[in-house]
C-alpha cells in the first residue's frame, strides 16, 4: 500500500548540535503534518504544510515541503534537552486516511 | 474544551480474556483512528472511522480485533482472547476530516498488559 518512509530511525546528538529528520512518500501528498511525542506521552501536532516548496519556522524548528510534494524535512537548530522525543511525519494517503511515518527518535546529550 | 479521552488508562489482563478499550473523541470530530504502539516503536494503524462511511479495517492484525463507533461519537476497540503480543499502548485520535488543518488530536492512550 501507499507508504510514508522516515529516516533516520534514531539520532543521538550533543546539546547544541543540529538535527534533521526526513520524510518521503510513495505518492504526491496534498499536505504533510509533523507530530512530536515526548517520552511517555502521546503525539502532539506541530504543523501542517500544504504548498509545494513551502517552508515554515517555529522558533528553532524549520519545516520544509518538497517541490514535488513527495518529501518533507524537519530541521532543529541548536538542539536542547527539551527537544527529546520522537518526531513523526504523516500524510493523507488511501483517500483521506492519515498515514504516519515510523518516526525518528531524538536523544540529546547535555 | 475537552480533549480526546480514553479509558481505562491501564489494563492488565490474563491471556485468553477479552478486553474493551474506550475512546471519547472531541465533540464534532467526524474522523476517529485507533493505533497501537509497542514500546519504542512507531504508530501501527488499526482502524479508521469517517462519518457514516464504512470503516477502514485494513490495519486490524487479526479477527480477534474489532471496533465500533456508536452514533458517530464514542468508539470501542475490542480484543478477544488476548495474547501476550497484544501488550502495547492503544492510542485513539480524532480530527475534523474535512477541515484544514485537520490535525489529529490524540488521547492519552490505554496501556494494555497481557500476562
């Protein structure tokens, strides 16, 4: 079936280093969403991107949607310990059903 | 307003018993999803309800799993004859499927342990 692939699976960075997670879809997406799940918590919506080539920023987080609307990235500048958690991308596939990537686990060493 | 609620928050059951997990979505949300998440793993899609349409059951792992959504609101996920591999956190999410941004709002989950 239609899938959303996400890499890397896991990343361990030193506090202050940058972090990027990438998301790729097998088909063109009408939009892409990003979620963050803190350890022991549930996923929480961060942002949605809709337009081809769109770039949005939330403080140290930069989200990008590819020109072909088949890939996306989340970049965190100068990571902090509060950034730890799992970051998921998700896109509507198979009709309106939201399909999640496998997530990238971020650990930050202080 | 109130978010998505799930009950129970924790459930310990013996292998072979049936369990029911409940989800109360946000009022007015037409879409409801059930996911399963094992420790340290991603979100495994189970089932999707959208309005009055037939549910998408393509993610249910076996015929021991079933779900209902009564009156377009509350949903119940039932697992019959539980097995140890069913142990996981079961998450429910709801959204306004036809309004952008139709982000999903997740409940706190039910942690199921099958002994």
